[in-house]
């Protein structure tokens, strides 16, 4: 099934707490599945180098969105005081009229950046490290 980026929304809340952003449009989104380092397991009995895959790093999610003026009030303080978040992304399946939940996981807010410029909009960029101990898997995986 094809999914359309247009119509996608993003929500963010403090885990066990108040909503920070609800169903806001996003301008970009990416998921990184975690990389595995190469571990050298070569011994003196080997004729060539031998390697094994190490432990996978945590998955991450990068999100960018435009902010309305109403969203700016207290947003930086809300994000600054929040380390663990619940993130939800909804995407619209092809030919559907309403977005469906695609991704919903807890994670750790690793960084955020709010920028604005002359004749432009305010933009929020954030990086979330997915909580690998969260028992609810992302439905997009």
C-alpha cells in the first residue's frame, strides 16, 4: 500500500504528561534504523581478518515542522523540561481521507532547534532516540 507524505501529522507529549504538539503538519521526517559496528574477532589462528557485527545502535527519528505563533509560547520551556516523550506520526494511505497512525513510540528528546528568519516562518527541528525498551513497536517497522 502506498502512503502519501502530504496530510501527515506529528504529535508529541511528555510521557505520562501533557501534550506538547498535537496533529501538526510536518515538512520532513526521517527514521534511522541503527547501525552496527564491525567488531574485529581475528585471532592468531586465522589466515585473514575475521569480523562480526556488533550491537545495533538505537533507532532515531528526525522531524521538522513549521510553527504557528500560538505554538511558540512556552514551547521551548516545554521541550527543555522534557527528556522522555511520546511521539506519534500519522500518514495518509493512498486514496484515504483520514490519516492513520503509522508510528507511535516513546523516546528520548535528544535535541531541538527553533529557528526563524525575516520573511520566513518559525521552524522546529528535533531529534528523538527511540526507547528500545518500549514494548509498543512502531507499526511502520
